[in-house]
């Protein structure tokens, strides 16, 4: 995967607006400083997926949905360690 720098400020703004009581989410999103998209452009990784096999860094906990005016519905994969593993662009999946 090709990793690129990522500015998560727009996601942080969405989280503050749409989930103001989930203050931990702002901190988790601030750790998303690099991104790699899958070949379809429907999923963005913030933690290398290769770490999923036998690595606790990719132990999945839950999903959180946010709505962005430009990208539509976004689904964040929250891992057991509180980090955001990646984000699915749900509207792209549906088309």
C-alpha cells in the first residue's frame, strides 16, 4: 500500500459536531496522520492491515458513523485499543 500524509482535521470537526460527548474520538482521530486507500477507493486505512493477523493493534471493537457533506456516510472502524483502524466511504460502496 502507498502511505500518504493525512490531515484528519476535517474528521475531527465532524466528530465534534456530530458526537460531542465522545471526546475520546477527537483524540483517536488526531492519531490518524497517515492514510492508504484500497484499490477501489472505498476504504482508507490508518493502521496497516497487515498488522491484523495475530496483532492486537487490529482487534476490532465497533463502528462509528459520521456524515460528511462531500463524501456522504463514513464508517469508522474503532479498534479495541481505541485507535481508528480505518474508514469506509459507504456511499461509494453503494454505487
